[in-house]
């Protein structure tokens, strides 16, 4: 209730400001509509919304102000939709009201090739595909919430990210035809909230990985990258995986209390970061992996883990090397 009060205040202030300008406006709170959500607080998802009252007001030429980031559960409890939840609300509303497009106003001019606050050479991307945006937002780019991009992608709702403070064109996010295959890499993302756990000398037999990861999954701990190295005698294996830093202590406790796995040693490192390059053109451009690894080696940056997909390549490195790595990759892939 307390966390959702900010949006309620700004909704009423915006409606009041519009009325003062002579515009017919009205604000609704989540429970007045209602915006129905499911899932736990801080991580709820919008599942439906009653559009009848707002439709009627819109037909009367009114401007409806709806708070983002919040909803109400089927039990009537106020819920919040996690960081960037206003994006998710905006896309859900665009879908439910069958809007032509959804505009997201923020404090930057659009989506940039990397964080413009840290890398002044970053440049604005004019058009980007849902797939690339989804990868960038889930890998640490903070300009759009990944669940909002996913919803827009599912229902083919064009998005535009623009600045509240300038009249410049923003970044348009839409389906495959917006992909620029000529550029192998569209952007560089990074996150500093990761931790790495390694189990050394695990008995190498079927079902071991499942025994390690099942209890983590049951405790809502999301495992990201996984690397397995088998020893020369092929009897034991080392398993390394990454998780969110906030989950580290909980994960270590679960592993130590897990009687179904045997291992020689358990190590962890919470001073790591994940650096990712994203681009739809990567799939048709040979040598991207080599160029990324070579450029990090030139900066004497050690790679601790690797994960790839068709349009992204992520590595785990020491947290101290984050900015050095981002700057190097940004320039090596001609993004400056």
C-alpha cells in the first residue's frame, strides 16, 4: 500500500493539472478500475482489467489517468508489479484497449547502444526489434522492463521510447522487419547484480545436475549461466553457475543442506558482473565471438563464464573490469 502511493499521488496531480488547462480528465486508482493481478507482491503480473468505466469516459472525450506499477489481487489486496512495472501496465493497457501503439516517456531520448550515463559515446538506436530489446532489457539495460517488451511482442503492439524533456524522435520497437542485419551488434548491456557458485569434485553420474538445481528452483532462485567441466578420470565434474547476488546466501545454504549431492569443495564469488553484446546480425556475421574474446584479452580481462544465443553473447567477468570491458566492446563493434 505504501509503495503504490507515489503513483496514486502523481495520477491525481496529473488529472488536476489537465483540468486546470481546461482538459476533461479523471484519475482512477487500481482498485477502482480494477486492474486484476496474480503473483506475489513486488512481482505481480496483470491478468485482466475492467475497461467499461474508462471506455465510457473516453467516449465522452475525457482523458483517463491510470496509475502504473500497481494492481489488486483477487482477494482485494493492493499489489505492485516490480521495478519498471509502469511499462508493463502501459503495454497491458494498450493491449486491453486495442491501442494502435504505446509510447513510453522516460528521462532519456530513447534506447541507447549502452548506458549513456556511463559511456558518453553511446548513441541512440532509432529502430530495434522486440527480440533485441528483450535481450537488452533482461541483460541489464534499464530503459524498458523485459516483461513489458515480452507482452508487446506477444500481441504485436508497437512501442516508442521517448524523452519527457525533449521533442526529439525516440526509439521505435517493433517486429522482425525493424531488424538491421547490416550491423552485427546493436548494443552492449551489463549488470552488476550477479554472483557465481562453483561445486568442485561432484560425482559425475546422471541426475546430478537436476539434484543441484531442483531445490534452487523450488526456492524461486533463478539460475542463469551453467558450465560443467569433467575431470580427466571422468569420475568427477566441476559445476559452475550464476545467480542473482541477492540470492547468494540462500543458495549456499540450500546446497550445503542438500543431502542428495556429494562434492569436494564449494566456492563462490559475488564480485562479478555480466557483460553482453546483442544484435540480430550476429547470426549471419562470422567472427563476432572471436572479436569479443580477443578484445577482452587485449584488456587483460579474464572470462569466468560464457553463455550464447542466436542474438546475444554474455560473459561473466570481475566486477572491477566492467566499465573497461563495456568501453572496449562498444568501440570494437563500431558503436561509438
